[in-house]
C-alpha cells in the first residue's frame, strides 16, 4: 500500500527539495505542474516559490484569465490563471490549486495559478517530441515521459515579455 502523505508534509518536502537543488548549484532539475489539461515543465532556475493559493482580490475590467491580486508576505502579486491564459478554461479553486511566483527574479511580482504542483523531475527522464509544434514564443519545446505523456517546457522570460500576457485589460475598455 502506498504511503499517505499530508498536504503539509508534501509542501514541506517539496520546499526542502527545491532549496537543496538551488543550493547545490545543479541546474538539471525541472519543476512539473499541471495547468488545466496540460502538463508543464519549468527549469528550476526559472521557477519561483510554490505556495498554497491565498485569497485573491479581483480586479474589475480585466480579462477572465487575470484572477486578481494576492498578498504574499506583504508583497502584492498579479495572479494569472495559466490554463485560462492558454485557452483551456478557468482553473477551479480547490485543495490542489497553487500559485507559482515566477516574476520576482525578473523584477515583476507575477504569479501563475496552476491546477497542481507535481514536484521535481529529472530532464533525463524525458525524450524530445519533434512532432509537437507550438508557435507561442514562451513555449521552449515539448517532451514526452516514459508513459508517453506530453509535457510543454515553459520559458518564463518570454512569457513575462509577451504583449498578450502583459495586457490584462478587457478589450472593450482598452484605448
């Protein structure tokens, strides 16, 4: 029977492992998350902190995928529902939902709302998928795991610079 682990233990273990990998200087780890039906991998050096979703303050006259503002230890973060931004529908808020603080390294307090954090993965466990073509400039390719599941690689810097990502205003109110 598989060992059951509490959510708190999982978060503490993931935080500890992220800290250990960053401290060791290894750059060969990937952070795995689900955003709606899609699997995503981020280079650990690009990934920020993963936290339980705090209360979000909605912002009027913004796009559906802009979920609002979050106060994280006294700092305001804009929160983008990554699945909705990718056209996959709104992420339901539940006990698995997390926010990934991705922008602080790049001078932006930005977070992605994801369906679930899946932990660290070894890049050697994936094979490049040459058949999947994705024109979005912030998708750095696709890979498949041993179960033939497709994973897209997220390149954070181009995402943070993407004009669509930066414009959360409703079209009807844009000037």
